[in-house]
């Protein structure tokens, strides 16, 4: 819910500071959910978080591919 509210706010920085905050809160939350409920539920929560942060995930994927291609 907070991610939706943050997405509705006008921003000149294209919401990147908000994405950093959501990532900082989301990583420990995914770890806790995985610890309490097991790896399958943790993967579902991770997929849900990735769908909220789809643009940072796309940029991270492009960066990883570019880095791998340079090292070959």
C-alpha cells in the first residue's frame, strides 16, 4: 500500500529515492518472511516485491547483462 501511495506522489527524480527506501525495508522483510514461513512463501513475497519495483529490477538486469558481456 505504501508503494502505491509513493508512486502517486509527483517527483522530479522519477521515484528513485522512494525505490531505495522500499528496497531497504523490503530486503529484511523478505528475509524474515522466508525465515518464518519457508522458502516457497519467501519466493512468492520476493516476486511480489519485484513486481512493485519492476523498473529498478529491469535496470539491475540490464546492468548485470552488460557487466557479464564485458567480462567475456
